[in-house]
């Protein structure tokens, strides 16, 4: 029964805890036992705070027994990516020089989850400062895919996605700067959303106005994503983009009600010149057919003008160089060669080239807006193939159907970085397993600040696929 508890959705746990059918203590013990058993193989946590979590679970149980008012997520375990500040629990950013860093405050997103009764169980793994699409670092080693130890978890929120997929906790706080939530969500068959700019305040962003990184939910179901967004969303003085942004009922929006009649979806398999594995293409076509079966009107778009990796690289690597050049110079011997190479690469980007990339970012927003002026949603594969080998080198080649391609970023996830730069909401959903037994991801994109409508469409897509009983066996 303990493992069965671990795979219940947060939505179900919410109601069963309130009805006193499940004890927060029993639930927490099951989650922590599973984490202890799977951590040696998966390596998805850098810190587990079992003692504090059990103390919080006992307090949560007492609140239920006393009949006190309960928060939206009362007694429900969650994890937080090791980039996100957690008061009193070390936050290393995946780098050895910060191995003993203990924040004195929570990130706004974490504080809001705790205010609603959720209980932190630990910090999930990330590459150094979340700097790549693979989750490994000299500090903790490699994080393995929940479905296959021979494959990567994806990144940079690899630990978050693996913890959710493997049944360790139903909710995870992740981050997404170029696909870092959606890439591992696709690799591990879970739900990963990058919400619209400003919907969830980002209290750790350094460039408040040019920021393209997001603090995000990762869950096993769209309904649970809605619950997390309901707790985490809402304006906050720390984030100028959040001020004045309405907060609809995300939990209600994330229910699979109605159909997609009257909704128009523009779709594209890949930008021109980008290969896609045959199995991913087939899964994508089958998913489009399901959307059509729910009444959606489908129309292809060409993908012209969306080769965005050079723009993203000029902006993001320049930001990294500004942030990390000093630590690279002082602690280079403790950092990976891959991270140091990424930081150094921005030295070749001039100030004029950086500003031109920012101009190009504005044009990307306008191009996406033009598409969404004649459609409700966009659709594309999250990734061009399933999870890469566990030993994949970021600067190596990527294999797609037996052919080798240079540039992992441009060829594996050509559709994720775009929406970090434009701010539109994008969600990755499982659309089945490929022949290698690994999940395939499907990405839906909504109108700017149309996150509630995107959740509704995602919930309908999820219900049509009926995959919520398929999880890794461990």
C-alpha cells in the first residue's frame, strides 16, 4: 500500500487527507521510504530533509484531527530544484563552491506552497547553475532517467522530473530558462509547464526586465499542475512582470471538461532543416488526430523564422558570463569543463550583437503573436527524439534515427527556447512510449497570459490519451 500512496495525485491526496482517509504522517513515511530506496539508483536528490519533513507531517496530521482550516495542499509532499532558495535547507545550485550554502529565506514560490500546507522533502538535482539540458555535475554525479538507467533524465530540472515520475512526491518546483522544465518532463513522461511571463513571480532573477527564466511546476497530472499554479501564482512586489497580472482559478481550469470544438490549433513538426525521429513524428501525428477527434480545427504552419538557438545562445550565454565569470575564475578547478566552456563562449559576443539578439527576441514575440492571432494554440513535439544516452556530451553529436548531428541544443529541442524568449505559456505532455520504452513529449502553446485556457486544453489532451496509469516500475 505504501508505494500505491506514492503514485496518488495531489488532487486525490488533497481530498482524502481532508476526509481523514489518509494520514499525512503515513503519506510522508511512504514517500521518504521510496526516496531512500530509489535514490542510490536514480540520484535525483542532492539533499533529503527527512526529519524536518516528518515533523511537518505530524503537525499537519494534528491540524486535521483538530478540525483546523486546511490549506490547498495540506500535508502533500513536494520537492524543490536545487536552484530555488529554501529557508534552512541547503541550496547548492549544483556547484561545489556552494555546497554549504543555506538560504535564510524561501523563494516566493516555495513560501507560497508552504503557506498552503505543502511539505518540502528535499532538493532535487541540477547541473551547475542549471546550465544545460543534461543533469550532472562534479558535485553529485549523473541523474538517471526514471524509465531507464541507461538514459539521461534531461535537464536542467532532471531531478525534479525523475522524482515525480518515479513516485517519490507528486509535486516538484522546477525552473525553465530554455526548456529546463519541459525537456526532462518529456524525457520522463510527466507534465512540465513554463507559464506565461509574470504568472508565477520569480524572486531570484537578477535581470528583472530582460529575464527569460521561470520558476515552474512539475507534476504527474495536469490537474496537479493547476493546483500548484493556484498556490504559486499571483503578483508580488519582487517581480515587475507579475504586477497586475490577473489570477484566474487555475485548479478549476485544469479539469478535463468539455471539448475543443471551435478551437483552432496550428502545428509544425520541426523548423526547416531540423530532423525528427520517425517514432516521434508518428506519435505527434497520432496526437494531432486525438485533438481533431475532440473537435479542434488543425492547420499546419511552416516553422520558417524559428531557428532560435543562435539568438538564445547570444542572450543566455552573455547573461551567464556576467553572472559566473568571477566564480569560474576563482573556482574553476571545482567546475566542469562543459560549464567553463559555456561561460567562456560569450566572450565572443559583443555588446552590439547582444542587443541585436534582444531586438530579434522582440521579433520572435511578434511572429508568435501573428500565429496566435489566427489560432488558439500551437502544437509541436517537445523533443525530436526520446531521452539521450546517460553519457551524452553537451558538445558532442546527437543521434537521431542512426544519423549524427552537431549541436545538441538546436537538434534535440528546437521548440523550447523560443517560448522562454517570447513569454508565451508552453506545456509538455506525455503522448505515449516509443519502441525503446521511453516517453515521447507533446508541446502545446497558448496565448500570452492565456495559461488557464492552455491548462484546459492540456487536461482534455491528457484524458484522451489515458496514460495516467503508466509509470516506471521500480
